[in-house]
């Protein structure tokens, strides 16, 4: 069987992954970019988190620059701010929250004032303020910053008096500093004026008229204002009543924005953008954070110590646990958007194909994310989408898909237990168990036949997860149909799955009763030859068992019965990461797969006990003592890691041996008519290059038929080739007395011809 | 005649022999085809039977990288 290669690169077809609304609905679940709790609480939009981080590093000047962004009078604001951020600090739930206001004072005290001068040109519209209170003081600063020519009519006689009148409680030093900065601002003061009569007499000369609440009320008793924009529409007067230091500062911000709108003759209420404090959807994990108390910010060092208590709230729950997300260093929100765009590309390079195909589809993210962000689903949908538009290359998945085809054809077996017309059960060990530990599968089947009443059929094959992972939905449908037919032939017995992924996959079929072999073993007890393993081990939960607490618990109980001391590891149970095999990552991206395996192994230094044969194999390949639960149960261990050819050989031999031993059917061996030997170099090379011995055999058979080969005088090797399906395989060999010695093998997908 | 672009050229320099036809391979015109894209090349070709030899370095180098680039088009 040949799987069809993708279409021409010149076929320009495209299908949306999902609607724009759905994209947004998914993206919003990722809270990584949500503001920190302190930032969200600040109506002035101080980047509190960044400011605290700067102080933690001892960079008070940077902290002050961030602070000066939100206020023209940092001394005044920091001294009197009511600091709603402090109550929102995440640390409050453990101990004391960060003393943000004190850190602001520290930033102003030890940081250098920003020397940045506005490069903006003066605006043409002129602003005037009548009467100085805290609100108009802040407003004068805001308007000057916005480069309006500002004139102030006040009763006071100088800067110091203005500051003193507005901020009675401010410490002397801060008052002096504020007066100095007020003096530096480009504001024209009319000292010793009567602001109320000045308003009545001079207001018409200005474009933007502002007044303190007191002066406004003197001139226009009982005037009504729109609090949201700090404007009395009737009198075209910017004013308002504010409370507290933060209230005055925020009121001034709103009023300054209204001034901008009025300067353009626009309604001050329209298109103002987001103002004030906001709600944040951020999630921050406090696991491992110790409660702590405030450090008084009386010295630079103490202020730094206080800032260093800050945990810099952020959400990276998914990325912490996932080697795939770490590899691409992207949060699901960003990744989703890029995948969405990738799928929409009609022609040109699809840069995200590799990330789409590198996800293990294990679903760990959906458990780790506080909002259940499911990256696996998106990658899976994207794969199906690419298959449907003919954009999915076959190269990354072809080997695995052909392996599945092999499992469900040549190596497939479906038989009732001898002597039974109907069987109550069918054992479905899965394609990885038969490939990696055939002796264990054999022992398990014979044991089940022996100890279960009602007959146990056997089905050796692939559950269909492989083509599902590859996004090949048609192939998947056909596989489901094929397996359903075979199950029907057996009379739809209860399936005993040997693998949690098979269990999960097959349980989606209609009218299926399915159990894990572990559940049966718990019921009938362990066989006599079960191997005790009296030592501490780490259980690696299979991604196929995510959400299946019963299975996870059952495995642990059996392990404990066998003497294992099960030690808990981080990311166990539903949070378990993928071993690197899932989602075909092992085939599409070995680098990421290796990182996934390493990520699993870094959780514990103990031997790993798995209940999925793919996990067992991945860990053993990395040199970790690794065993499958069934190896313990049946005292049969797969002692080495089979290469890709051995995996196929194992499946086929298991099938043929069982046919012979259990069903007394002889399988005729096909005689090749010649011998093939391999140099160790060739064996390693073939495994690495995903070239099977059966591929080499077919190439050499073709040689026998056609005689087509060349001799390379440089290497002394003969070279022959054959096109097998979508791939051309080349074999370098020497002739031996009985056949061939294979020295090297390689392949390419491009077709070559003379012209 | 316009000169056609040749993406790759390799001369067997008499070191390769077709075992079927017992003649040396020469530098001949060949073409790689993949996903409906064609690349004219010059490779060792048997003048009698037309066997085109794709050396290992070429298959694992340039050919592989072009394959990968096209697969993601
Ligand atoms: Zn020839």
C-alpha cells in the first residue's frame, strides 16, 4: 500500500482553521499577557511590576523614570497615594503584600530625575487655570507636559506657596523639590491674583479653560459637571471635585484628556480609550512562595530587599511543564495566532508547519492552564486542516503511517481463543507492546486465556491513534471501520486494552466495552511468576491516561502489591508530560522529542515504571532503568531497545509464533533466495535514517530482477536503487558467496529521471 | 536556444561503471521532480541504459534541503 503524497505546491487551496470569533475566544483563555494585579489596580496605569523589578535590581533611576511617566509631581503622588495596588498584591494572601507606595517614595528619593525634555512642539491652543488646588496643580503639570502653553491665575505669591497650599502634609524636603520642579515647568504664573474675577474677565482669551472646584463654584454656583470627563459642558469649563491625592492625580489625567478632545472641537466623552484601573484575568501560582513581611524602605538596601520580595506575578503554567512550548518559547496565545495565520497562507513558506507537527498532542497544557488552554487540539485541528487542503507534507509522518499500515495488514491478527465459538473478551495489546516486548504480550495473552472465563480472543494491530495524530482523518475513519468490522467478527467482546492510548482511542468507537488489562489483573490477581521489585520507583503516567484517575490509581496499587515503593514526582497523574513518542513527535522532530523525554526524566532520578510501552522505550533509550508494568507482572523483560527493523520483525514473529503455537497454523516463510548481511555501520545508519531491512531487501530483489547497479571505483562498493512508493532507496553493497553485504543505505523523496 | 539553468552538476570522471551495460557513466542531463516542481541537473548517467546515479552526499545534502523547503510551500 502506498499513501498518497501531498498535492503539487502549485495548488492554491486554503481553509480557515476556525472563525475569527473562535480564534479570539481561544486566545483570551491565555492570560500570560494580562496585567499584573498591581498594574491593573492603578488608575494612572503605572507599570508597577516593572518599577518594583527595577528597584529589586538597584536601578532606582529606571524605577523613577517609570514612575515619572504617570505623574508630573512624583514627590506629591508618592507621598500621598492611597495605593490601591497594595491591597491587590498576590503576596497579601500569604503574608504582607509589597509596600508599593514606599517603594515609589524610594524611587523618587534615590533615583535621578528624568532629564528627558519633550521634543514636541508647543501646541497652538492656549490653556488657562484659575485657582490652585491639588487637582489643578496636577492638571497644570499634565497640560504643560502635553505642550500646551499654560497660564495660571492663583492667589499665592510664589511656587513654594502654591505647593504648600496644595499639599499641606507633605514633608518639607518634598515640598521644596516639588516647588523646584514646578518652577522648571513651562507654565506662566499670574501671582497674587483673584482667580474668580480673573476667570470672569479673561477666560475668553483662552482655548481651554480650567478652574479649581472652589473657583468654579464661586463664579458659577451650583454648576453641573460630567464627572467621567471632568467637564462642565454648559460653560465649556474643565473642573471637578476630587478626593485624596490619587483622586486628584487621576482627575487631572481625565481632565487633560478632555482638554485634548476639546482642543480638537470634539466631544470629550468620545473615543477616550481605556482609563482607570482594570480587571485582570491573570493567574499566578503561589506554589513554593513563602509568606514574608514588609521590609521598611529606610535605606536603599532595604528598599531593594522589599522589592526583591516581589514575585513578579505572571502565568507560565503551561510552558513550565511542556518541553514543546519551551522549545519554541511561545505562549499558547501567540502560537495559536501564528498557527491560524500559517493555515491561511495560500502560497509561500509555511513557517509553522514544523511547530504544528512537533506537538505531542498529549493535552498536558489543558490541565496545567488555569483556563484549560488546549494547544493539542489546535495543533491536531491544524494537521487535519493541512491534510484536507493538500498542504500536509507526507515526509514527516510517512514512516509512522506505513508502520501502522504494516501493523494492520501483514502483522495483523484477529483470532478467537481456540475452542470458543464466542469470546467474552478480546485482548488488544497495542502496536508498541508487540514491537518492543513481544514476550510480555505472549505471556499476558496466555495468562488471560488461562485465568479468564468465557474465552479471550486476540487482536494484534494498531488502534488508529497513529493516523489520528498525523491528522489523516480519512485513514482514521477507515481504520475505525476496519477494527469495528473485526470486532464484530469476534462478536464484539469486551476489549482488554494493554495500552492506555489504545484504551482511550478504542473507547471512542461506538458500542464498545473496554477495560485496561490492569483492571482485569486487579480483579483476578497477579500471576504467580510476577516479579517483585522491592525498591523505590517513579511512576510515569501515560498521556493516554490523562483524566483517567482510576487507571492511574490502579497502576500504583499493582506496583505497590509488587513491592514497589511509589515515590511521588512533580507533574504526575493528569499533569504528566509526554515521553516524546506521542503525537508522532518522535518522527517529526527528534530534537523536540528528546527534550520531552529529558523533561520526563528530570522529575526523578529513580527507575521509571510506565504503563505505556512507548514511554518505557523512550526512557530506556535515554539510559534510564525503565520498565513496563506488564514486564513486572509477567516477569519478562524486553532487554534491549529494538531498532525500527526489529520492531517490525518482533510484531511479525509474535504473530506467526502465536499462530503456530496457539492456533496450530503454519505460516509459510518466503524464501529470498539469497543472504543479506549488514555491517554494524549500516545497521546504525539505517535506524538513524529510518530505512528498514525490508526496504533494503526490496531494493536487492529489484537488483536481482533488473541487474541495475553501478560500481564505484573509488569506494569499491556497488550501488543500486529502487523506487518504493514515494521514496527512492539506495543501497551500497558488496557481493558475498551467498548474497550481499550491505555497507550503506540512504534515501530521497525526489524522483530523478533523464531528460 | 536559451541556456537552461542547471541546479547541480557532477562529473563521474570515469570512476563509475554501469554493471549492467559494462560502460562508464558519463555526465548526463537529468531532472529531479518533487511535488510538481522540476530541477534540471547534470548527474552521472549510463549512456546505454540511462541509470541515473544520485550520490549519497547529494541525496542527504542539497536534495534533502530542497525537499524540506518544498514540503512547507
Ligand atoms: Zn547501463
